[in-house]
């Protein structure tokens, strides 16, 4: 009897070991990875990130191009003409109505309800944005990272975020594509240098300065921003007399469809020789503006487009191939010929 009891005890103990081992194997190991963001913050990220919350429009566009299926929602639903420039799967996202704020815990509600694994901010790196990110992370427990949104740092953003999201190959592919755009178009407005006035407001009177996010495409192309830099220019709207005195060769503005035509017809703006000569253009805007707003990777097709309009070149087959390639790789869309024509319509 003692021997039988002993054998049973051993068998039972062995079964318990097997059950524990099986349970351990079936339970995911909650590991983390460390990530140092562009604000020099070190953050512990889940080893597998499948749900991401964008801290604003620039981050949303970046994440949409890189990993649209990981976004727990978007800050803006596609509207009107923009709808057809999103694939059907991405036309009806969950709408995020309120983003977290630095000093308003009540604004965290949607972020908490959507249960993201990661909170991503993209754009200016300064103390205010760091403080906001730290506050949201502390209140919600969701790790947050801040990446530098400078145009020339887009390849680095794709590589770093792609790695953090567990898709380094995708990040590398987009980073390489961006570097190809930069290599092909950098300096194309520099010899001879073209003088450009970039209007960042709907009426055109607020300029995009050369070191603003809206001025970076022109800076990459080597053109002269006649409005100057943040260090040299007044931070206010310009008068029409000031814009005339800047003597731009070309005027490029933001705004709703038809903004350039309205400027051409405006008696005050006709005093600007470039406008009177018809050298005024408006950034294309579908599905996101190619200009200053939001200041994200949506500016990349704007680099290509601006290179052509500043030289007054026709949009040739090479440009159209580059445009189709961008929309396929970044916006997940194969452009039809009517869509190309719509994007390039004056």
C-alpha cells in the first residue's frame, strides 16, 4: 500500500508539472521594449503593438501611411471629394472627437475607451509638447512617444516608428521611397533661384516662412522664400504693398478649391506682378493637402508638384509615374487617370 501510494503521488506530481508547464506556454509573456524618442524620453513599449492612437493630424497622416490598420480611430472622417482617394476599407474609421490635453483629464476619455497600446505625437519637439505627452502618459498609463516632424527627418521617422510597431520592413521601404523623392527633386528651384511667396492662410496674407513647416518644401528645392525666416520676419499678416515689394516670381497659396482663381481676380492681388502674369498656384488637397496643413508626410507630393510649377513645367509622364507611385505606396491607392487629372486641375 505504501508503494502504491508513493507511485500515485509521483504520477500526480508529474501531472501537475505538465499542467503548469502547459498553462505557462499558453499564457503570453508580457515583455516590453525600450524606445528613445526624439525628445530624448525613454519609454517602455509593449513588445507587440496592435492599437495606436494619433495625438493629432500630423501623427494621424504619418500612421495612416505606415500602418492604417493599427489606428484605433482618426480625427477626421473623409468628406466630399476626398472620399474616393481613400480605399473603401479606410473610408469609415472610428471618429475621435476629442484629443487629450495637458491639463484636462476629462479629455482622456476617448483615448482610454479605445485602449491603445501606444500614443504617438509627431511634429514640433519642444518643452510644451513634451509636457503634454508626459501628462497624458501619466494619467492614462498609455506609453507615448514624440517624433520630430521636420521634412528632412521623415525617413528617420518611418524607420524608427516602423521598428517600434513591429514592421521594420514597411518602415524601411517608405523611408527609402522618401529618400528617392529627396534625391530626385532637391535643389531643382535653385539654379537660377526662384523667388516664391507662400501664403499659409486662406486669404494669402499670412506667409509660410522658410523655416516653418509650410516653408520646408521650398527650402528643400532651393528656392528663395521672399517672406524670410522666423528670425527675420514679423509675425503678422502682410499687406499687399509688402508682398508687391517682395517681388516674388511665383505665388503659391493654401485654401479651398478656387483660391488661386480668386486671387487672380482680386484687384488688390493683381498689383503683384506674379499674380497679374498668372503665376499663382494652389496646393492640391486630396486626400490631404500637399501644402502646410497638416505639417506631415502629406507634404511629400507637394515637393514634387512644387518643383514643376516653379519652373512652369508641364506635368509629364515622369511626374505622373512619381505621383502614382506615391499614392500607391503611401496612400494605399492605385490612382485612375481621372483621379490624376482631378489632382492636377488648376
